[in-house]
C-alpha cells in the first residue's frame, strides 16, 4: 500500500496565530505531513506566504472573512489569483450559501452556525456541483469542552451524513493558531471517527481532497481556462514520438483507404 | 485468586507516545489531566470500556494500555489533552503494538523526543 500524503489546509500564523509558518512547519513535518496551508484571516494584515523545503511545502492560502455575500464574491475575485487555497470563514447562513455557490472557493470553513449545522440539502447540492469542500475543524473537538463540544459533534455528524449523500468533498483541518493546536494525521483520523466518519473517508479528507485542491489551483503550463488546455508541450516531451507518428499517419491511411 | 487462562483474558494494545510540552510534566500531573480529558470526552462508561491505563512515563515519553478494539477511541481521547497545570501540551502517538516489549523496542528505544527548542 502506498503511504498517503497528508495535508492540513487551515493553519494560522503570525499575526493571526502565535507562531511563524517556519515554526509550525517544523512540527507538522515531524508529524508526517507533506504540507500545510497558511490561511490567515483576510481582515488581518498579512501577506500570503508559501515556501518549499526538503519535501515539505507550505501553501499560500487565505481565509476570507465578510458579513456580506456580495462583498464576499468581490473579495474572492481579489484573492483568487494569489493563493493556492481559498477558504471562506463560514458560520453564517448567507455566507455559507454564497461560498458554496462560488466555483472559485476551495473550502467552506466551520459552516456550523450557533443554531444549526449550517448545511442543508440545497447547500450540499451546490457544494457538490461547485466542488467546494466542507471543513471539519477538529480544534473545536479537541479544544472544546462541555455543551459546546456536544453540539459541535452532533452538527459534524449531521454534516458527514449530508455530505455523503450529496457527494460533497469533506476535509479535515486543525484550524491551528499555535503549533500546540496541530495534531498528527492519524490522531485527526481517530478524532474524525468520533462523529461517524469512516476510516477511508477520513484518510481521503486529509490526503486526496487537499491534494486535489492544490492540483486544481496549480494548472500545468498549457492551461488556458477551465476545460481548455494547450497540450503541445506535453506532446513534445518524453515518449511522445509514437503519438506524433500516429497523429501524422492517421489522415494518410484514411486517404489511402478512400 | 487464580489468574484467568489466556483465552479469557482481555486483549490489549499498547500505545507508545511522546508528550510535547512547554515545561516538564510529572507522571501525576499527566495522569490527572488524562483521566479528566478522557472522562469528559467519553464518560465513565466509555472509559471503562477503553480500559485506559498509563503504564510508564519517563522523559516525556511513555506507554498507554487500552482494550484492543478501542485504539481509535483511546487515540482520539488522549489527543484532547491540551493543557497540563496551565501549560500547553500535545500528545503524539508514535505507534501501537500488541506487547509492551514491542512498543518499547519499536517506538521508544533510542528515539529522541521532539523538543520545541528548534521552534522557540
């Protein structure tokens, strides 16, 4: 079995959190993560940072905060081109809805509102169509205590159920503000079991789903726009000679047979 | 009393862990916090089913014992430890084994506990 590569897609750093991306990445690397995304809140002055060192990558990200759906769409447009991961600070009915209806959004973070789980069948359908991942921020499970945690767990359970039914991508994050808020990948998977996520779902929620987000936002060199890609560069690269021959010979053969 | 024959004994798993902490933590402090956190997450009934026991704890690393079908729940429960005596801590499970010797040899012997010196 190939070892999965794990990613934590919602980590905060100075000035939004307590540590620098470098400090947090030391521990994340020790825990066996392949990368983390630094997603500071957009209402706090900080520039998205990203770097790569010894097989560990810190991705540029942002957590967009707004109270107004139309302003939110504007902010998404403003930040989209500069970041690898675009997260929406959810938790409000209108914002949740605006987030799942925008194709440029990668993750809807902590959608749970004070009253309910923040997700229903309509939002789930949009999220599925627009490929917006629903976040399960595990910090509220391991840091919370008492009634609040009880509510969080039941909302998470409900969201897993809805996401499963409508095939919405799920993502597990730590939402860490300090390196003490990070948890190792297998601990995250164990925590996800508390609200009914199956092991394989949890593994993909912390490995393939975040990897897919990164791949989607870092298109290859020939990319023009969604669905349109220039493939000349690929044809010219390795083991392409056969393809070229085939392409050339096909019309000729057709001509002969006619 | 005669001890139970092997087939009737409870099967167990041993979790090797390291504790990443701001300041050194004593065994008693860890025990108190561990049972309070586990109790708050899974309650008395869940704790009794898990059968969590702190076996050894030295130099910020040690072994926890639990029921063999409850490793996931035990893992989740012990990761909810966030503070001990007002200082930040973080438990990292290094591996799970069926015997104490296995856990010690594979995961604890000769392993340098992660220190935050590189970070601070």
